[in-house]
């Protein structure tokens, strides 16, 4: 069998990493791969994570199996992070641990495919490559809906709502939580309400992908969209991840949360969800989940982590604003729209040829779609990046 296999295509992310690694320039800048970097351009381990790992090393007494739901304390802490404890949505929610946010999406796809009545999923444009890949391989018919206008740097709400008017009972619609879209543009609270009302009228299932909680304005502000949806929808699903806000990339620490019409409906749904996990990876690894549970369960460490998260959020915001300031004199394109966006990502709206020139002439690496990782900017490289963008745009 192996001898007959074709050459495998290069993964786009792996290809970007290889291209950056092979670039000999001492001034090269990686704005491609979506990972947080500090002001020195380094991918750090958070001090709270180090503290939690020390505590686990000293206090963890067993490595016995967990259930398919994973770490129960982690699941409860995650549920409380997504939905305010004591709220109606919190009481209607049940959470399981998954193998990263990508694993949560795959489990959600298998669950909907097994128990849902429809086979269509509406995906925003732009979105991440793993969305059509996961839902395509699990048998969904993919319908793209407009989300962002690259030319103007704005959310295409009217076009989005017009496309989502075609949702029917049994359909699934994937919605990006705060900071999650590659474009960096989020709906306002009022727009979330419009979206929630439309999905509620359609009878479709909302699946929210959320990996950047706390990267926009703060934990409370960033979960507002979820709360607004939960108020309007009898059921919804949330795929979440701690890769970014705890910098636990390689630990693959994710979660899948089901929100039912009431607590008993959520319990019943979770009971049917666990066999889906059992036939996939059986149970998730515990180390990352134990770290998160320990930090969120310790008042001192939680407060420190929220300060670390604020520092990450503020650094990204400051670099975003500095880039806009440096590009303000560019007469060929107005980049001021970047200042009003959130999170790690931005779509520069430049051509594929300009992206190529950025990489080859200026050694600034972004994706072919012109998506740039703002977290890769530092005080040392932002002026070079601004000069490069101005030169090619």
C-alpha cells in the first residue's frame, strides 16, 4: 500500500515555518504562524503555568485513567470561565475536556453528524483552513457566508445576515468568538443580538469557535457575545482552547461545551457525547488541563494569570496602534481600520504579489491571504515591518 501512495502535500503552516527557518536574513520577521510572542519576540511559558507545574509535580499522586470527559475540575472551571457562575446559561451548560480546540471541533462535527438532522454547515469567509477540512472530511456540505470586506477593513454584516437567512432547521452555523476571525474584526453586542435572533428563528445550531478569550477587552467583556447568544438560543455548542490565553500550545488543552434548553437536556446531550469521544481518542491527556484547573482554582494564581493575560492583550494592542501610526503617511492605502480591531490577527488587504515581495525583499513573512499575526511585532521590528508594508502596498 505505502509504495502506491502519492507525495503528500505540504501543510501550509509547516510550509511557512520551513520558509521562515530557511530565510538567512538577520532581520527576518515571522508574522505568519498564529502564536503569541513577547516584546523580545519569544514564545514564553507564563509564570503562573510554571507555578502550577511545580505544584503538580509535588502534589500529584496518581496517573490513573480519567473518563472520556477528562479532568472534572477543569471542566467546571472552563464552564465558569465561559458563562458567569450563577447565570442561566451556566446552569444549562456542560463541558468536557478535548484534545485542543481542533479536537473540540472534530468531536462537535462527529456529534452533530451522528445525532443532527441536517448535513449543511455555514462557514464564515474568511475562516481557518481547519474548518472546511474538518467538516468536509466528516461529510458536511459546506456553505460559505460573507463575513469581512478586505478592501474596507470592515465586517460585512448586511451580506452576512442575508446569507444566514438561508439557514434551515438541522443546519449548523459556525460563528467566530471574540478575536477568532483571521481578519481581527468582531461583531458588536448589538450585532451579536441580531445574529442570535436570526439563528433562533432559523432553527439551526450555532457552533462558536473561541480560542482567544481575554485578548480583546477582558474576560468579562469577551464572553459577552456568548451570553447574548445563550439568551436567545435554546441550544448551542462552544469549542474553546487555552493554547493562546495560557500559552499552552503543545499541551493541546481544549474543551467542548454544550448548552441545552435546561440542565437536564444538557446532561442528556453530554451522555450521548461521551461515546463519540470514546470511539475517537478515548480520553484526553491531563497535564494541560490540570495546569488550567490549578490556576483557575487558586485565587492568587488566578489573579496573577489575569494580569499576565492583560499584559499580553495590552502589548498586542500597543503594537497594533504603533503599526497604524507608522503607516499613517502611506498615501496608497489607509490602514487606520487596524486600530479598531482586536486580537492577534489582521488582514492587510495586499495582493499575493505584494505578500511575495514582503517575504523576498523585506524578509517579512505573512500568509498568502495577507493575514498577519500582530503578536509577532516588537518595538525592534515594527518600524521595519511598517516600511515594508508601505513599500509593497
